[in-house]
């Protein structure tokens, strides 16, 4: 069964409050999303495996540790997921980046896929799928479907804000995908917005509407 982690680190919670604030403008919103993505990734990488190596310091030989195991790829769900990529690359600069393009049909709220481009060795990598919002869960579920169809085996999903309804749907559809959340909110509105949420993540990141 999928594990769900809600990050209660004070810095993440502090920055998330200003991300939610309707008076936060586009520039600051972008910077805050970037910073929270870095902090969340720092927490997620706690689970990375290490291997022992020898290193020559200026003084002596020493046993030391470096990261081992599968290489990473970051997969933003377009558009809003793009806002989280640089924050993750700050920590893992060599990670590859794939893209899954989806939008929610405003009437049906169902995801519509319009673009997919992934690293060719996607089946060998650990994938961090990112999107600021997990609302009905439709987009994240469709993105994971799309990744699995193309051979992905090892996927984590990271979002800023989730509705309980979306988390349940995602757990049911993809029990092998752990979910990492900064804020778990109350519910979904009838229009499919997360309450209290932050509004439309893509519009706030890119200054559209
Ligand atoms: C938003 C958000 C998620 C999706 C979440 O994207 O970034 O991808 O909605 O909703 P769901 O869980 O109900 O599927 P949107 O469709 O607005 O597209 P955009 O990123 O291009 O603005
Ligand atoms: N997508 C968003 O950007 N915001 C929501 O609240 C729900 C879906």
C-alpha cells in the first residue's frame, strides 16, 4: 500500500502559508514554490542509499560515503509542475527531466494528455513525478499510467497541496506510488478546487488568467 508523507517541517509550513496567500504576486509565488520543492526534496532524499568509498584527504585516506542506487529523473506534469523542477535540480543537478503534458477539462475535470517526452532509460530510473496540486487525483493518476505504459517501475509523487479525495483515489489506482505532500487540505469544492488550497497553481505561477 502506498505511504503518504505530510511534511511538517517549520520552513515548509511557513513558506506554504505565503504560497497560499492571494496577495502573493507571481514573482514571489515562483520563488516560494522553488524553495519548497528544494526543502521537500531534501526530506525525500533522506531515504537514498549510500555506498562506502575511499577518499584521499590532504591528510590521510578515509572511508567515506557517496550516494548509490538508481539514478533519478524528475517528471513535471505540465504546466504547473515546471515550477518545482529547478528547486529539485538545486539538490540533484545531474537528474534528467521528462515531461508529461496534461490539462484538466474544465467541464468534466478529466485529464487530457497532450505531450509526453521521457528519458530513454526511464525503466531503470527512480522517477519523482511533481505537480503542485493533487485535487481529484485524475491528473496524477493519468500521469503515472502514462509513465508505467512507457516502462517506468519506480515512481514517487510529490505535490505541494492535496485534497483527501485525491489522495484516496491515487492510493487506490497506484498503491505502489508513495505520495509526499506539504499541505493536506480539507476537501474539494464542487468545481474541483482544493479548499482552502492556493487557487489555480498554473495561473499563479505563470501570471495567466
Ligand atoms: C492543475 C494542477 C494539476 C491538476 C490537478 O493543472 O497543476 O495538474 O490541475 O487536478 P486533478 O487532481 O483534479 O487532476 P491544470 O489542469 O489546471 O493545468 P495547468 O497546469 O496547465 O494549469
Ligand atoms: N488545480 C489547481 O491548480 N488548483 C486546484 O485547487 C485544483 C486543481
